[in-house]
């Protein structure tokens, strides 16, 4: 009886082993999403990357050593030319002015004394000249009075020059009082603010960004500077429409037009490129959290639509200058090299390599990038 049970157990194990093996292999198969290759129209676009920024940016810093006493603005606030942005404490300038005024008054007294001495010396010299003509004193005595007069006049000039220099210093300190109030030099938007009430500030002699108290931008125009391949320049012209997609809003197109094409090209490891400026429609930016130098994609329409073989752009894998897709072949995938044409961010035109009956893997992305030719898969 025991032998009979053992035999039946071995038989059942032999029968179930292939199924167990298939189940184990099935668990190892990757789940993929697929899409049907289609035929359709696709507008030809030029796609480029770049950065979006305001037309002009100004960084304001302190011209004097002081302390921030009051901050009147916040980041994102719009201001008009002449609006007060910050107030700085006058204590340092008050101290400097008081010291210079004291030094000035002291020099002024010294100058009065020196001038009195010079006048006395001049009178004595005139007396000596009279005595000399009467023969009462000799030439040596007259020469001594002449030298004394010369020295007295030089002392007056020296102190006068010191007094004039001190007046210049006083004027500079008094003139620096205008720097205690930092005002907007133009209409614009506050884009950065480092000023904190009670914080000491110093002149930004090194022109270091984080030392700027306030940064503001002329937000009357916003543009994107993008680099395009020189081979595409013939299809780009001023006034041409473009769609700009901010990195933070990849699904929100912002209308724009090419406003300037830079006259020089940039040579880099990626080839020869030319910079093009696209001016954005400001109304389209309303409600968006826009930031200076934000990355963007720009789509410039080059030609009217035409029918072709299309696949979702996310199905295309690029590796070592080759482009390919994974075509579903039964329960496995086949790596298929393709020649790609234009795209519109969502669809990719396939010039050769696919037919309308094919199905291609479109994701998940982490699975797609790790597939191998001939690998078995399961469809989600």
C-alpha cells in the first residue's frame, strides 16, 4: 500500500513538473504595455531646449556699511520706478560725519592761527624792508624775514589743502546718505530678496550673487533662448510661431514668436549650434510659478502635416546613436532598428523599420530600458 502511494506521488510529480516550471518562468516574465503602430498626420516641428528668463535683470546691493532697518517688498511683488525697497540705518554715517566735522573744525582753527601768523610775519618783513633802506639792518636780517614769510605762507597753503580734503570727505559722507534708501531703478518684479531687518550689510565689492540685497527684473517681456542645429537655420525665421513648455509645466504650452536670431554660432562637442530668442506671450504665463532661468523645451512648427507611420514617442529607445523599438512577437519582443523622422513630443514619425500591423512596447519605462532582444514578456 505504501509502495502504491509512492508510485502515484512520483507520477503526479512528473506530470506537474513542466507546469511548475512554466509557472516559475511566468513569474520571471516582465509585464509591458504595448501600443499599435498607426498611420496619420504629423506636423513637422523643430524641438530644442533652452532657458526662459526676463528681458533684463538688475542686482542691487549696499553702497555703504550699515544695517537694514526696514524692508518694504517681498519676492514676487511688482514695483514701479522710484518705489522704496529698503531703508538702512544712518548710525555709521552719523559717526563718520561727526568725526570728520570735528577734524574739519580743528583744521579750520589751525588755518586761522596760521593766517594770523602769516600776516604778522608779512608786517615784520615790511618793517625790515624799511629798516634795510635806512641802513639800520643788514641783508642777512632781511633774508631771514623773507624766509619766515615764505614758510608762514606755505603753512597756510598746507592747512588749506588739508581742510579742502576734509571737506571732500564730509561731502562724500553726506552724499552717501542717499544710499540709505534703496529705490527701484525701473518698473519690474522682485525676483530675489536677501535683505533681513537688523542684518549688517556691506558694499558688494566682489560682485558675489548671494551678497545682493535685492534682485529685480524687467518683466515687460519674457523670452526663451534656445540652441538649434545650424542645419535647421534655413527653416527658422523671425516672426515664426513657437510653443514653449516650462520644465515645471510640461503639459502647458505657452505661445511665443521668434524675435531674434543671434548672428554668431556656438561650436561645441554637440556640433555647431545657433541661438534663437523666442518672445513669450505674457498672458499665457498668468498663474504659472515662473522663475528666472527655468529650463524649457521649445517646439517650432516647420512644415504642414503629412501622413506617415507613427508610434508613441516613449516607445523609441536611443543607444549609441542608434534608435530602435521593441516589437511584440508572440509572447516575446524583437528589437527593431528604425529610422526616425520628426516628432511632436507625443508621436514619432517612423521613416523605415515598422509596418502598420506591428505593436510596440511603450512601458513601463524602467522595464523598457532593460529589455533584451527575444525576451519573453506578458502584456499588462
